[in-house]
């Protein structure tokens, strides 16, 4: 997606600039707010590496639309078909080349998605402490793997879909010390899943990695419906053909417990990565293929809202994160657009009780 169409590993969350000191005597720091460094004077643009919540001018928006339109001639159907049927092979090739050196650990996860470690809080040196008694990462948890499905005896179950080599999964396992936690993760790239399983931090008593194609809605998951507290989708839905997104999200929604939540962060419309695609890479509107054969879609908020609500989920959050990243050395500005969503399955209503 960069100029060479390689996948850019800089998809980020909020910068660490928004730490708000609580002022409490314990030295605790509240969770950072969603982006709080604002560029008020354009002359100061090169004073920091990133600016949050950047407003686009009308001209900038119009130029982006023109760029997308100029490059909207889709590839012929047989090429489209090939990229779809061979999608997992292209990702296997990607991971065979990059192994686990490409994507960075997503440490911003816990500021944007506290649901992944609900009992943790950021301390004054920027580390996540458990609010419960257990603070060690060496958790003496009972094995959660001996029931009728992996993690059946767990009390908090998280599934990451499109986990790659574990840049989300391993930070969760490290940060969330809840002994009742069990983390599932899957990817349709068997190469990526193998890299997760051979990682020294992979602990089968707390984690279960498996190969699974999100868009194959007939394929079963190793987890019964209605058992997950959290499902995480980090830059993965955008890799699916847009025609397959609706059924895939509905299938995932079935796995959630009542009150369970899907967390998503993904590419937004007119992100720098979209505007950088050269002619001949467009598959359909706002959907492109990179030079390495992997694909990417650029969302608007309403599309994601419709996908989740049509799956019966209700909105907790749906926001667009417009970030201006700055390369101070090269004096370059990069306008990033990401969308972040949280959608929840309705909790079971307790029947009214009469005194
Ligand atoms: C941009 S990478 C993101 C990886 C990881 N979520 C992260 O943030 O580091 C997209 C991932 O989605 C996976 N993926 C793409 N399509 C998929 C599908 N249909 N089913 C499962 N995984 C898929 C790819 O193999 C790749 O690992």
C-alpha cells in the first residue's frame, strides 16, 4: 500500500500523546483519550510526529475524490476471480517473506479497546498494571483446554480473526492476567498461524490458534455459538471481497455471548494508502490489489454501521480517526484515515421482578 504497494506496517491507534494525568495520589494515569494533540497553527506541523483529529479542507477532500475516480477502472473479471480464489496463498507468500518482522505489536490496543484487558490500568511509567491482585505475567491459571472445546472452562473469551503472526494476541496474553482469560486466534494463512504457534510466548493453556477463512461462512469454528466476550478485527475485514463482508460479520455475531462485543479498527476512505494506489490496481469501488496480490478495501463509517447492525448488533462506538503523520526528517506529511468501531450483542434482559 505504500508506493511499492507493500503492506504498510504503520497502521496505528491513537498516539501516546493524549495521556491525561488523573492527579490521584496513587500515581495512576487514566486511559489516554482518543487523540488529543491538535494542530492549531499549520506553521507548527513539523514540531511533532503526529497530529490528531485533523480536519480536511474542502479542496483536499475534492482532490482525494478526483484521485479515486481517476483510478477506478476495475481489472477484468478473470483477474478479480484469481485474486479472490488465491487470497490465502498471497498472504502465505507475504508471511513466508516477512515472517514476524512486518507488523508491530499493537500496544495501543488497550487504550482504544480496554475491553481486551478490563482489569488493567496504565501506570505512570506507561505500563499496564492489573487492578486485581495478580500482577505477574507468570499466571498460574488452571488449564482451560480439557473441556469439550478449547477454553471451555474460561470465564473471559477473546477471539482475534485475521491474527497474522500475533501482534495483537501476544500483547493481550501479556497484559491481561485474568486467570479466567482464554484467547483464540485464527487466520486463513497457515504460514501465519504456524508462526503464532511456534512463538515462544504461545501457551496452549491460555491460547488456541487455528486456520480459518473468515469469508467461508459454512466452515465451523472450534467454539460454540454464544460463547465469546470479545471478537477483534484489526485491519482484516478490509482484506475480504466486499460481497463477502456482510455474511462474515453475521457469522461472527453468532459466536458472541449476549453483551459480547466486536472491536474493529480498519482503513478509512481516502487514507493515504488508498490515494497512493497506481492505475491498474483497482478491483472495484474503493477496493484494490497490492503488488503482492493482497487486497484492501477503504470503508466509510456508514458501511460498517450497516454491516454490524444488519448482523443484529448495536452501536457502542463508530468513529473516524484522521491523523496527520509527519516525517520530520524528510519534511513529509501523510494523511491517515482509520475507522474504529465497537458493536455489541444486546445483553439478556432480566425479567421484571415484582416485590
Ligand atoms: C493487514 S493484516 C493484519 C494482521 C493483524 N490483524 C495485525 O493487525 O497485525 C490482514 C490479516 O488478515 C488475514 N486475512 C485476510 N483475509 C482473511 C480471511 N478471509 N480469513 C482469515 N484471515 C484473513 C491475512 O492473512 C492477514 O494476516
